[in-house]
């Protein structure tokens, strides 16, 4: 079905003329009112406005087309035109995306946004082209922290023996193992049931995902390690991109960039809402000193940052800490 829909949307005029009346397809695993989905919907509106209705977008939210790893593969082959994905599935195909995925790299949300709004972000996105993807922009994914069913996490010792769900990424697995817990790679849509049945003891994610997935109903301890501020990426299939005129490519790229401030406004409001829902539910939330956790990341960083190009990006991001640029 996806392949047929995408093929129907890829009819082009001969030569370099722009495509007519195309409705692109895009996938997202989050529900329809999630900030990333709304941002991509806004992208579709801008695309339509800026091409006088010639180009449009249909977003399939809520994981209708499958999990991120599967839809990313379909996108690379041209079966989907656009995709909003977490960096975890990208980590396995493009080593440069490991850089913004490093635990405790960003000292704050502002540091993350400033870094990725600079040429650093564009350089990382550009590395996706060799994998059949055009990186358009980064969206926020918030500060990720650990939650579980057993008790508060205050130090790494409290994590020992816990079975914690992580996305399917070697980097996430290594991070959790370095902290003394057992990493269980698992799709996001399986987490609630796995928590309920005791298959896992906990997971890690941001406030909105903790709330929207209703994980707080069964994992009643949320410990604010804020170990990751990794962004999410909005990408386009290079197959679809190459069929656009240069003018339409410019419209696509600029329209995507223009949705970033909109997404961040939605994201900040969603975080506030989710925090209130979780507090009202009686979840025990505790602040965590990150220092003991950060100290255990040295070897993990060395394992995943193994090229001079990656290290140069890390150094440039670190140099922007404390408002420096």
C-alpha cells in the first residue's frame, strides 16, 4: 500500500519541469497531536502555500506504517517521501549521528538548540545523503530520564540489575550497560505492556513520551538524570528529492527549517502539560546529581567517537557550552 501510494505521488513531467499535483507521504510513530507530527503537518501547509497547492503532504501518524526502523528503510528506497525519526535508527547507518546522541554532551536545552542551529547541525544532516536520505532539520526530543517500577534512582548503584528498555541502538545499549543496568532493546509501542507484565523494570524517555505512552501509570518513579538531549530528525527520501526541480528543493528545505521554531513552541508547552499530568498522577519525581553518571561515560564515548571528524564535532559542541560560540 505504501509503495503504491508513493509511486502514485512520483509522477514527474519530462526533463526538469516541476511535478504537478503531488501529495507526498510522511510517517511518524507518535500520535497525531504530538509536537513532531504537528510540525510536519505545518511543513505540509507551508509546502502547499509556497507552491500554490502544487505540492502537498499526507502524514501517517501513530505508527500506522510501522516502526521507525522499518519506515526509515522504506523512505531510503523511495516508498515514503518524508519521515520523522529518532536518531537511534540513524546511529546504526551513519556514525556521525552518534555525536548529538552522546549522553551528557549537551549541558542544557539551549546548548543543544544553539549547537544544532549552527553549521554543526547542517554538517551532520548532510551525512545522511549517502544513505539515500536528505536531512532537512532537527526537532527537539527533550531531556531523557530514567523511570521504573521499583524505586527512585539517585546514583548508578540504584540501577544495578534493572531491566531497562532502550531503542534499538548500540549506543543506547552501551550507555545503559555502562551505568550497571541490563539494556533491553524494544519498540516504543511495546513498552507499556512490558512494564505491566514485568518483562522490563523501566525505560528512559522525555516527559511527553512518558506521559503520552501512559508509562507513568505503571512506572511510578521518574528520576531526572537528563542523560540525553539527542534531537530527532526530519528527513526526505533522496529518490523523491532528486525528482524535484532545484526551485522546489529550495522550497522543501526552507519550509522544513521554518517549522523548527514552531515545533519548539509546541514542545515546550507539551512538556509543561505532561509534567502536570504526571505530578497529578502521584508519580514520585526526583532530581539527580549527574556527576556520578557522567563519570561512567568516558569509555563509552571513546567506543563510539572513533574518527577525527566525529571528535572535531564533539569539540566544537563542547566549546559552545556556557553560552560560548
